[in-house]
C-alpha cells in the first residue's frame, strides 16, 4: 500500500482530534508513516472541524486533494458533504446520520440536505455510503461523547483498511484517560459489531437478489 487517505469531518466537541491521533498512532505502530492535518472554521463548540489523516510508506504532505480520499468519515452529515469533492471515485463514505444543525441552518441561510441527497451524490461518483447512528449507539452506552469511538470501531471493519483492530485498541488504551479506557473500548467494539452486522445483511440481500 503506497497510501491511504482519510478525511474526518464533523463539528467541534465530537472528538475528531482524538480520533485522528489514535488513528495516526496505530498506523505508526503498524509500521506505516502517518501525517495528520487539521482545520477549524471556528474555535468554539459546534464549529466545523476537519482532519486529514494520511497513512502509507511514502506520505509527506498532510493535505488531501480533489479525488484523493479513500474514505470520508463523516461525524456529521452536512460536514461530510462539504468535502465530498475530495473523495476518489468508487470509494466510501462512512456516515454518522445524527444531525448537528449549524447556525446557518437555524437562521435559514443554508438548507440542510436529506441523507438521501448525500446518498445520491455518492452514487454519482460510484461510491458507497455506509450509514449508522453512532451518536445513538453512544447514548445507549451511557455517554454521547464516545460516539467517536463507535465510529473508530465501524471504520476498523472497512474492507482493505490497513490498520488492524488490535492496533487500534492498543491506541485507545494509550490515548484515553484511565477512567475512559473501558468505556472507549466498549464503544469501539459496539461500532465494529454494528457494521459487521450491516455488511452481513448487505451481502445476504445481494445474494438473495442474484438468486431472484
């Protein structure tokens, strides 16, 4: 693998920076180079946040250009859509469907897209959209803040993702406050189980359609 590029998009307070740091450390422990670039449109909670994570043997710049991303990890639907032009054709969007309405939408200066609109845009570039409500999963575990760990677990199931789940769990242990280690690992495993079940259901339905 020469490189694997991830765009992680969401809003302040969703744990994107910690998520990216854990990814990068796990990549380094797996023998890859890893570079993280970050951008904030507002320093306050709920402002747009995007992180570029580049993993590979020969990565040098933190920037990801148009059509260069292997995957967009969307912690928030509208924020994921903002960076859709970076996604390479036939690649993947992993999307938390829980909405965080920005001020522009609340003030009605911007329209919030339906999830179906995002799905249609992804289909136009022959990509695939994997959807989950990671926020609701985190709430069911007692803490909405661990949504980022649910997303990390979901990401670990993606086909050809270059970092093993064991390396990611080790990174969670090394980068979590001691009081949050067990809860973060629980959320990671919940995200993995949810996506693995979705993939099993998807493959079953695809095979059923072929037989029909």
